[in-house]
C-alpha cells in the first residue's frame, strides 16, 4: 500500500459528476455535504468539453474535436506529437498536460475555494480502457486496438492524473485519485477484445503517476479479480446494484482488504425514482447484507468496516439538482450512521497514517 495511507473509516465522498452547470454552485453542494473528502465536480451538462471522454482529450496527439464528437485522426503524421508526449512523460512534465478551465470549470472553481481542513481531497480521471474504447480514429475504430495509440493514451492519462494530484495537494496533503472505468463492465464479453494482462498493464501505467491513494471505479458488474490484481488502493463499485458480485471473488477480496485495501461502497442509487424510495436506514441495511455475504465467505467484517468509504453508486449528473443534493445528503447520513453504529471514529490530522 502507498505510504500516504491515511484513515478513511466509513467517510463519505462522491464519484465526481454533478448535474449543475454553475461550477460555484456545484462546489458549494459538494463542500456542504462532503466536507471530509470533497471531490471536485465534473459538469457534463455545462459543456461538451466536460464529457468524461472529452475532458481528458486535451493535448492528445491527433485529437479532433468537432463539438459533438471527438476522434483521433490517424491519417495524419502523428510522429512529432507522439514524440512530444513521450518527452513530457520521460521528463515528468505534467504542466504540459494540465486540465484547462474550459475543460474542467468545476476543478478550477474547487481549487479557488477554501475547503477547510478535510481528511483528503478527491479527484478523478477517465481510465485508459474506457477512454480507449470510446474514442475512435477517423474510421471509428477504437484507439485501444492500435498498440501505439493505446500506449500513448495510458501515458497521456498518467500525466493528466499526476498534474491533477499536484494541484489538489495545494488544498490538502492527502489526495485520492479515482480512475473511472465504466467500460470494464464489458470486459470478457464478445464486444471487447482485451486480455487480462493488457488491462492490468494499461491501468498500472496510469497508477504510476499517482503517489497518493489511487482508486478505480466501475459502475457495473465485472471480473473484480482483474482490478484487484493491480496495485489499486481503493475499489469503488455500484454496491446498490452489484455489491453481491464481490462475494464471487472471496479470495481476491480477502487478500485486498488484508493488505490494507479500501472498498468504496456505492450504496446510494443514482436513479431518481429509486432514490426517492430509499432512506438512510434502508441503505444501511442493504450494505450490511452485502458485507454479511462477504463475511460468510471468510472475509473479516470488521476489516470491511474499518476500510471503507460510502459513495453514490455512480455519477449524479443524470439527476435533477435537487435529487443530486438528496443523494449527497443520503451519502453523508449513511456514512454517519455506519460510523456511529460500528464505532468508526477517524481522528485524522494532517499527515496522519495508519
């Protein structure tokens, strides 16, 4: 585990995306409800540039932004642009891969605010699997299937993550960066032709740019053993819909938590109709059932409660602003009740480690 492993016992945070178009309002909501681990808000409804696949495209060799679609023009000579990327990678020149305000208004608004004294601050970057399967070349072939572009993509995202972590440390010495991989729910299907070693290699390249806590988020079902085989510190999942699926990998989950791994339980649903029917009590009960299923497979329930975060199941951007606020309130309340019930009190101070 990373040496900056600070206490996160049952604290709440968010996945990232919010429905607001005003970055200041989005920051206010996050800081009001998640002061312990605020996450800077991505605002896809504000601009196409804040779509999770466009947001991290800035500066990638050959990228073309049409305003409604981005792609990589492989028909042009990319040698010089690729060489520049590799020089920046070798020299760790992260400033060349900063997220500009047009692409991340929520991040820049977040950086300008007084966030108090949080336990940690959280950021996020789109993962290489999802980015590489979504973004195509000019012939609509996913760039992940081009060996040169796939390697370049992982290094590009590594630099983006490293820059982000650097600027977030201006707010707190403790940082968490999630690598968001929604497309991992298609791993192993006929639609995704990727091997286990390829996935792990690409993810590890991005992780190497993160010196604080590194997480990975997948909002669907997947082969969790692949992700748990990486050096990841935090596994984030949609526990509301897919929490049971972790019990299919008891050996891997057991090894993960015993080495200090943290599970971010996305127990608060991001479907507006479903959310309206849930309460803090019902969600605590649902999470306890999931933890109980893992305990029956020989995984220490106390360890699971010691090493966890509480989050929404996924992005809140599809919700109305009021429903998103309700989701943040529920996330904070579920976390509070779990900590109260199980005696998880974090007395974290700057630089404190486990």
